[in-house]
C-alpha cells in the first residue's frame, strides 16, 4: 500500500526534486553537476529506484532501500537549508513511480531528459550488456527477442531486471510524460532534450537551477557524461566487481579487510578505473541500417512527442530526412 504525504512523519526528509530519466541521456552528468552545488544535497547512491516498485529491491547492485525508513535515511545528512534531490533513471519508464512520488511528495519538482530513440536504444542496450542484464550483444537480435521475453522466455539467467529488456517499453515518451503531467502541475515538470544538454551543458544546468528556484552562486561545475562502453568480458567484470564490492565469500572477506580504511567511493573509483583498462572498450559504431529501421519504427512517436511538447523534434532528430 502506497503511503501518502499525510501519512509520512514530519521528521522524514523526502526529496524536493527528482531526476526521473531516461538512462543514457545525461542523467548521471546532471546528477553530478547538481550534487556539486552547496545548496543541494543528493545522496551518494544514484538510482535508489525506491518508487519503481516493479523492480525487485534485492536485485539492485548496491541494495536499494526497501522501506520508507531506509529510503529517508539516504537524505538524513542534508542541511535544513539545502534542497534535496535524487536521480533514478528508471522512474520515467516505471508505471508506478509517478503515482508513488505524487502520493508522498506532491510538491516535488520533476526533471525528465529525452534522447532520440535510435541513439538512445543503442546506448541503453550497451548499458544492459554492461550491467549483465543483457547477454545478447547484438542489438538487432536483442530487439527481435522482445516478444519471447514478454512471454517469459529467453531471459538471460543473470538478468536481475528482465523488465528492462522490453526495449519498446522504453520509447513511449508521450505516455511516460503524461503519467507525470496527470499528477503534477505543468510548472513542476521540466522536460529537457539530450541534444540541448550536449550542445550547452552549462546552459542546461543553469536552466535546471532556475527551475529549482536556486540562484547561480559561483561557477557551474560541468560533469562529464557517463559514456557507453562495449564489454570485452562479462566474466572478468564479475570477478572485479565481487572483489571490489564484496560479493561472494572471497569478495566479502577482502571487503571486510579494507573497508575500514578505504571509503566505498574510493573502492568504486578503483573498480571503474580497472574496468576501463581491462574490461571495457570503446563501442563499435552502430549499424546504420538498423538505426534507420528504428527511426522509421518510432517516427510516429517522435511526431506525437513534437506535438505534445510543441517543439519540432522531427527536424531536430533528422526524422524529416528518412526515406
């Protein structure tokens, strides 16, 4: 049962704003930029996924909070003068998140970021492979498996969130935005376009600060985007993650040995550096023919989104040039 704002203790601090997604669309860079501001508190755990109740808590790589008390604990170090926020890129995909957030934080502000569908799916599929949710490294074959996976078959044995492998569910932009617009006033929701963010990082962060009604005090720190990578070896990545984060018997022993002197953020940084050197590689260029097929498939969605946002995304994303 979803609690409402009236049922939440006055002593529980909940976010004033949410970055709701999409993944691979600049959400991590925006999270890092906002988190660097002294007037904003965002927890070290990006992606608490607390309101995306379709996703199992125990499958989260860093153990997602299961109770309101655990969730609220993420924000207990925030100063009274700070705005509190969190970023879970699955909240835009989730059918439950908008209602859950509205019930418990009706005054919250919502930040969504959208990316051209073909480039989004290309990057998102690479992320699914990197996170071990996807075992099929070829995007065309992964897309072709969607109906079988919808029926519960051909799910990778190590996929913790198989719901995310229904790739077409990700590209329902108008439906996803409506879920938030139906529950929050328009002035509490801002929709950013990934192309604008890439073209003008500082200008986009400035727009978000204005949306949050925060003054621009001091320079805006621009964080680098979370790049897409190609996995060289999922098995080696398993070993590195187990050792770094304490998964499995051997990993837990090593973690207990070093955690008292090595902060979690440093361990994660070392893991990422090792992955970049030995596990990850630059992604192969996308299949141009497949990208055009995806664009033709989602042209109606882009046209509907253009009308919904009153912005010509058909032209911006080059859909007017499709054969």
